[in-house]
C-alpha cells in the first residue's frame, strides 16, 4: 500500500533539514510495510483544477497579516498537495515529518473500507485518506470556501467539515515538531530509535 507525501521547495526552509525529515519519513513507513511515494508540484499540475485553486490561493494574499504572509508558501503547499494526490489517484497522505510507529496497511484498510474521507482534526491536516473523488470535492470546496482569515490558515478539517475519524490511529504515528533544542529530523530519529526492539 502506498503512502504519499508532498514536497515543495519553500524559500524560508532549510533544504537539508527537509530532506533529512523526508528520509526518516520514508524509513519509518517502509518499516511498517508501506511503499512511500513523494509527490511534488509537477504531479499537482496533473489535476485539471490546479489553476483555479492556485488563483484562489494567490487572491488570498490580499490583506493578510504579515506573519501569515511570511508562511504563505507553506499554506499554498498544504492545499496544492490535494491536486497532487488527485493526480495520483487518491490514497493515504501524510506530512513528511510524520513518523510511522505502528500504523500498518492492514489497519489502514479498515478505514478505507468505510468509503469516507478521513483526517486528523483541530490542527492542520498531517495525515489523511482521500479517494480521487474525495480529492476533487475537497479542491472544489477549497476554491469556494474561505481558507484563510486575516491571521491564520483555516484547518482543512474545518473547511471540509470533517470530524476526527482517525483518533485511533494518531497514537500509532508521531508528528514531529521542532523545538529550541531539537530539529524535527532529530525528533523523528529519536522516535524511530524508541520504537526499535531492545
């Protein structure tokens, strides 16, 4: 079973750190029996509604809080990745700083069988399952509905009105966040090391 992530070069980010995160992402998901696939903007261009979504995102830069404007490339990537997943035919997608501890394809299959869109809620989506049709509907909604307000991005789950259906999965993965002491890649490595049998 494939797990997708999306990479887009963002000027403010350190490329070496992003690549390190992507490598630990790939290692952790491979260890749990998945086939990791990294998508990028060239895949997103395969979606027929990419241009409309890009226009909507660009139109949203007007009147944005400066702090949000500084992170706007990151926001664009979060929504454009739905076009890449659509072009790939749908499936599971996570951020590439998500470590898979014990989330197996067998567990994932039980969610797929529900036939509904699944994602974490209450913060920006870092793991979700969407069919190609779900992706098309989500992209249409992103084009129609507000996705930012003056100083924050509206979470995908709020725009799509999704309840958290992945509660039972979130403890099987770890979404790494950097701190003053550790970069995300180091947090990911530590998480992976903790999961190894002694």
